[in-house]
């Protein structure tokens, strides 16, 4: 049985004040390390740390606290591991800065998170691993499935590099232990961003045997929750510890507090359009242009979000005067004119549909349709709104 370290990706989040941190001013790291024994350092991804920062990490945590740290994006995203671009020197510089943590036994692993654009390239990976300072442990996180193959595992075993096991929308949750450490990251399964996600009990339970498997295979397993919005990471991490039978009484108490705080939190208010439909006569609606029609059905915040969705994320499968079928990312949208029915399946839809408002996905579909079609559709819905139904897909299937 190996050792298991579970924690969160980062600790400096404003929205953790309340559910997790008691006050704004106190050192968050000191408070965090009272509860968790490990953390992932995220800030090193954006820039090399200063000496003072590293000394702070050392000083404000108990002696048995252990970190993992992300490699600078200069190495992983800009130079894409290419040793011909001076990656060896960059690694040396970074490792030298992290040395105080390493010497004090407080550095578990360095994490190389690759960009999605970096596809399978064995020679590139091998040259990177061959210049990686051998006194440091490394875990590599892919964002492209092409890497998940035998050659990669063999190379990682040869260099004692850990494959990063992930829970996220891009890769399957494959468990593969390739070194004496195992490394797991829970990113969340949110639409956008992934990290705004609260894992349900069943979803965590599915991970229990997987984590147990890594603990059986590796000397040390590190696992981090990165779904940091609203301190979900804190709650889910403590829940995972509990399910694995690896939770301390103090952590159990914190778990309860966070849970209660999140439960008592006011729910997001239902959407409120900037133009109220009831203020208009059918003749007026029939004279309105696209922008105003949209403002009847979607509030400004959601319109803004709809505009943030990329065109290529929308697939219009069918657009006729009778039926609109589309997908936005992994969500489906059906507007069935003859049955006066809109079907959709995102989480926000459960807030929008009861008040007959539209979410950003449906909004984006309307924006992508030929404007004339969208206008005539919205006029139709606007003038006969009582007859229209806004429903989730599930109800339809049942
Ligand atoms: Zn939606």
C-alpha cells in the first residue's frame, strides 16, 4: 500500500472566504495547511516564482506539508517542451528556484501540463524527459488523446515519469501508473469553464476504486481537485477522503461546515429579461428587430455569454421554418414550431425554462441562424408565448 496525498489545486481563491476560510485577511496558505497536507501550486504556471514566494511556501506550512507545482507555461505552452528552444535551461532555472522546497522534503512532484495542440510526438517527449533534472519527480498531463498509447507508457516507465490521470471533458478517465508516483487531477465536468463544477456523490464514488488501484500500484499517489469555484474543490476533496476512509476528525468537521455553507447559499435568481414581454402588444412584437426580440427572451448577462461561445462550437443540423435542430458544445437544442416546443438540456435551462426564458446556448443558436428565420421564429414565440412549452429532453424521452 502506497501513501496517498489529497488536496486542492491552489488555495488562494476569493470565493473560498465564507465556505472555507473564516476571514479575508488571514494567511490563506496557513489556514489551508491546517486542513490539507498537500496543495498544487498553480501560480508557477504563469511565471517563475520569486525567492521570497518559495520561502513563504516553505515557512507558512507545517513540516510535513508537501507541494506539487506546475511547470511554467513558457516551457509547456510556449516552447512546447522543445529542447532546441532552450527548455533545458528553463528547467534548470525553475528547479533551482524550487530547490528550497525540494531540500526540505516539501516538493512531491512537478507537473507538466501540455496544451491541447501538442499531439503525440515521442521523440519530442523523450528529449524533454532526458533533460529533466533527475532529482525531481515529474508528472505529464495530456490534453490530447493521441498520447494515450503503449509507446507513451513504455517511455514514461523508462524515465519514471507519471502519467497524469484526469477527470475532465477532453480525455477518458484512464488509470495508468507509469512510475513510482501516481498523479490524479479532478478538473470538473462543467460546460465552461470545467472548474465550475460540483461532483455528485456517485461521481466521486466511481473514482474510489480507481484511486485505490493507484495506491496499490504506486509508492505515492498525489491527487488534486481543481474545481475551485465556490470552494467545490474543498468539499469534493474532503468527501473523497471520507469515501476512501482517509479522513481525520478535524477534516470531517470542515467538510460539514463547507457543506452547510454551500447548502444555505442563496440560489441563483431566475433570469430577468431587459425587455418584459408583457409590455408589448403583438403588433409591436411583429415590428421588432432581432436585437430587441432577443432581449425579450434573454437577459443581458446571458446574451453576453452567448456571444462568448465560438461559432465553431455550434452545429446547425436543421433550420427550416418548422424545425430547428442544433448542438452547442455537448448540448442539444430543438425548436419545434408546429408543436410549439423548445427542448434543451443544460443546467441553466432548469432556471430559464420555467419562466420561459432562454439560456446562452439557445441564444447562440438563434444568433447563428439566418437573421430572417430567427426573427420570424422569435416573433412567433413572442406573440403566442402561453402556448409554447420550454422543456428538458429527459421529460420527452420518458
Ligand atoms: Zn443552455
